[in-house]
C-alpha cells in the first residue's frame, strides 16, 4: 500500500475521532470554558461553572483527553485540565476563536 494513502487514512481517522468528541454539547462547553479562562481548571471548577456533576465532567474530560484535545495533570486526587493547543492548531485551525 502507498505510504501516502496510509498517512491520509490515519489523518482521516484522527479527524473523525476529534469530530465525534466535539459532537457532544457538554464537551464544547468545557472547551469554551477552558479557552475563555485561559488556565488549568479542576473537574469541580468546570462542573460548577457549567452546572453539571463532577462525574459527568470527568467523563467528558476523559473523552477530550483521549482524542488529544486536552491535557490532564494530576496532583494527589485532583485532576487539572487544560487545552492541548497544538492539536487545535494542527487539526482545527481557527476553531477556538469561533467560541
């Protein structure tokens, strides 16, 4: 198989995974909050701001992290989430500015 076609197929799969993750309203809201605050936030902070439970927020954090849209840093029991700007720049240039 052509290496270029294999690379395109892998990139297509990455795009599909990212768009699937973004197709959920709470995930878009989480990304918007992180972008607008421009800092790391805990699951509790995001949940409180969006009026969703900590467990629901955590579930969405994981989905965003798996596709590479966010970073998670854990300190003891607390997880801090931030945007993975390089992924947005590569796969969704200009997207964050539309939020």
